[in-house]
């Protein structure tokens, strides 16, 4: 294992709070009675995740991360509450996995001689096309 990856991080279910809410959209007779959708709340700062992962989660520009440092995920794809809980946990796990690996730092490189030459040739050809479009000047 190198310094750019962390071991597989699993979410501790004790740190996740589920709230049952009514699902949006069509639902038939039970639409106003059954709370099948789920709100998952995960407090980043109070979690048992490594500090680097917490910092990366907090700096994400994702609408699911609140300013209070909490991840809120709404799952309502299924009509079953248990299935929505599983879906919400999987999406939280995917979000944590996306920040668990450190992106490689880019090393600046210089353009090759061939790429410079090709760029200048394309530039000359384009300038010539534009020159041909202009009016012809008679001497």
C-alpha cells in the first residue's frame, strides 16, 4: 500500500441517523400514510473516520454536505423503507470511498518539440485560410 490510498473504510452504522419521511411523487393509496423514504444523517466531525478523510469530506463542494459538517442523503427509490436504508448507506459509502484515495499531484511537464511544431503549423494553416477569405487587393 502506498501513501496515496487508505484501507477500505466502512461506515459504522452507530454513527448514522435514519429518519423516515414521506416519499415524493406518485404512490397510490398509501402516499399520505406510509413513510417509506429515508433521510440519512452522518456527522463527519463526530465520526470514527481518519482525520484526512474527514478533512476531504468537509471540503467537498457537494450539496449533500451541510455547512454544519453533516452529510444528508435522501433515498426514496424504493417503496420499501429497508431498501431505501440500504440504498442510502451504499451512497454514503460511495461518497466516502471517493475521497478515501488521495489524488496524485500533477507534475508540470514541458511541451515536446513535435507538439510545438504541430501547433505552429496548425496556426499558420489557419491564418492562411483566413487570409484567403479576405478581399483580394489589386495592385
